[in-house]
């Protein structure tokens, strides 16, 4: 009985910490710079367990690096394909890429992810699309 309890006490904090991380998760932008992400523009952001950020920005595919240290989030540089798309896809994608450059910290509450700049001002909000 003591062994089972000791194992449960060891595993629960590790699982809780892993749930707060970004590795292996996928997100859909909801707002960028306080503006709703346009309906019909399909964008997805994936945080790989290998420290790679990949996805679709609404028009182009992108890839880059990211790192997390506590609540500090560093993204980039980000490379993307260079297709042209009609509006509002192009401006939505540009705003998403600007959010990657501006993010300094993040907060995660279950399926909600928020990017904040260095002053704590919200940069972007996302909804989780997967449950690994």
C-alpha cells in the first residue's frame, strides 16, 4: 500500500507539469493583437517535442524553433513557403508571424493558450485542437 501511494505521489506532479508544457500540442489561433482570427482562414500551430514549431499560417506552411523556460517562450526564427493567397489569409498570416516575434511569455489553462509580450500585454490567444 505504501509503495502504491509513493508511486502515485511521484507520478502526479510529473503528469501535471507535462500538461502545462507545449511539447506535442496543436493549437488554432482565436485572436491576434486583440482582433478575432478571420473565419474560414485555416491556421494551425504545432509545438513538437523536438523543439520545432510547425504548421500552417493561413496561406503558407511554416517551421521554426521554439524553447520554453518556465513561462518564458522564445519562437524563431520562422521560415515559411512564399505562396500568395487572397485576403484575409495573407494579413492574418502576417499577424500570426508577428505574434511569434512579439511573444515573451505564455500562459496555459487547459485548452486555452495565451501569448504575452514583454510588458504582459496579450499578443495572441489559441484553442487546443488535439488531446495527445
